C-alpha cells in the first residue's frame, strides 16, 4: 500500500504522515527531506541557486523513483508536488492520495515568520501579503488537491482523530 499525503504548506502532512505510518506499521517518507538529502542543501538554497524549475524536476523524479522502489509507505509530499508534471496522476495511479483540507485562517495560525522563511514559495509571498498569497495559492492548487481519492477536512480539535480517520478511510479504499 502506498499513501500520499497532499495539501498546503503547514497543513500537517509530515506530522500526520509520521503518526499514520506508525499506526499502520509502514515506512514514512518525507519528500522534502529526501530532496534535501539528494541535493545536499536546504530547499531554500535550491530555489535561490538553481530556481524553482530545477527544484520541481528533482521533486518529481524523487517522487517517482521512491514510489517505484518502495512497496509500502506513507509519504508527505511538498505542497506544490501534485501541481507539476504529471505528479498527481502518477500518485493517483500508484497509491491512495489523501488531501488534508485546511482553511487559510488555520494556515495563518500555523505559519509563523520562521515557518515562512523555511518555505521558499511562502517567502516570496512575504508575511505582509501572506493571507492573500495563501488564498491565491490554494485556489490555484485546488483542482489538483481535489482530485485526491480521499479528502479529510482538518479540524484542530480533532488532531488525533485524523490519524484514525486516515486508517479507516484507507481500509474502505481496499
């Protein structure tokens, strides 16, 4: 079983991914971490030195190579990963895609100035325009996100239950 978690930056893909992988006794893969290990530098440096196109190419290549080399995993993808090349089609064809649906107000709470600087796309938006930038980004990405096989609305008070919900919905997919 291959599970791909998708959603906006800061929605909790890595946190839920680790918890879900543990609960399901599966390997956890954080695609951003894999990119950092591959490039031997932070994602922000990749964007600054090589540009977004180069980053997206590495992201797509690693997404596909890791997916074909591993039999079973939970993967937290980057927020933009589903939106480039044929990544969303690839993930849907090769596993279960789960969109963690969050609203902009929640993302604003989670993304401090420190979180913005770690995310090159958000850094480009800037903290003063963050709300409008997130709204625009979500609107642009929604057609990709909404094609996920499973959509789970995030509610902060249900944090722990989302992991249980992921497990239950996956069982229903099989």
